[in-house]
């Protein structure tokens, strides 16, 4: 676990959706180009596959997507709780976007 990730997190009490990179494990070759492009250091290669290891500090900047030669990374709204001052967030109310 990345201790910097844990130390920099302010956990909220409400759930929100955050715009995060999702890696297709079937397509990823583990080249590490996305890891090098990620300035908040949210990605890492684990067992030969890129993984989002620190979602709460992801700035939703999408730099990782452009570096992937296999097109294995796509952004998606993911339910989580965390520091809403980092990245792009949206509240979901009764299954509808608010």
C-alpha cells in the first residue's frame, strides 16, 4: 500500500461518484507508460498489469489515457467516498445525476 496515498486522504461521510481511470486487464500489457504519465502517482504496475492504487488522490486529469498504446484505459464514474477537493466528483441522488 502507498502510505503517501493514505496520509493525504481526508475521508468524507457521503458517497459520491468520481471520474477515474479504469484499466482493462485483458488489454493492458503492463508497459508502465501510464504510470510515468500520472503526476499524482495514483497508478502502479502490479503483477504485470497497470492498476489504480490510490484513487482518492487521482486528479481526473486523464494523462494516463493518452500514453496507453493499447487503449486499455478509459474514464468512468466510480462510486466512492473521499476528499472532494481532489479530482472531478458528482453526487448521485436517487439513481439520477444531480
